[in-house]
C-alpha cells in the first residue's frame, strides 16, 4: 500500500437500470442528493474491509429502496473530492423489487431513458457511465 492509498476515499455504486413497466424501454435510475443538490448514480463510501460489489449493492438498496442484480463492471471513476483522491468502482445492475422512501441522503429518484439520464446528470464524468452501460448491455 502506498501513502496515496491511505488518503484515497474508496466508494462504489451502480448504474441501476430496468425495463419500463409501461413500454418496456430501458430506464436508468438517478438519485437526487439534497446535500449537494445534484443528480448522480447511486453510490457511496465503502465501509472498512467491505467488498466493493457488496458495498455498491448496499448503497443502491439504501439510496433507491431497490435490490439489484449486478452485471458487468463499468469504468472506475477517479477524481479529487474535498482535497483527497476518490475512487469509485461501478457496476451495471438490473433493478429488483423495491420501493423508494425519501430520506436525508436522497430525497428523489428518477427513472429516465438513457438520453434524458445523460442530460440530467450533474457531473459530466457520470455521463460516460450511461454509455458504458449501453455498451455492456450491447444496446449501442
């Protein structure tokens, strides 16, 4: 482990998707975090010693109320956050059963078609994950 690893914030999340209950089209779930007033994919910091995929699925459940079936690993995002390096591992995940309940961390979720999701995401780096999901699902 290098000194930089000691400083790195490790997080994980999913690009959560489903087939629309109305027309069967692909929809991507975005979460709104009131603390940052932003729209993002469900993600969060890993607990000490937590497996990244387990952490990603835990965060999806906590933030969206949905269980998820993981699929392909998507690109890892690395960026500075509060003066420290942050590394977020992502997976494609199909939404399972669940019901969203607003809370202090996430107050809204939206299920959007990929172009609308890409446009709603606050951080440009998160938009690349929409494209990676479509490629993983072989929809591009």
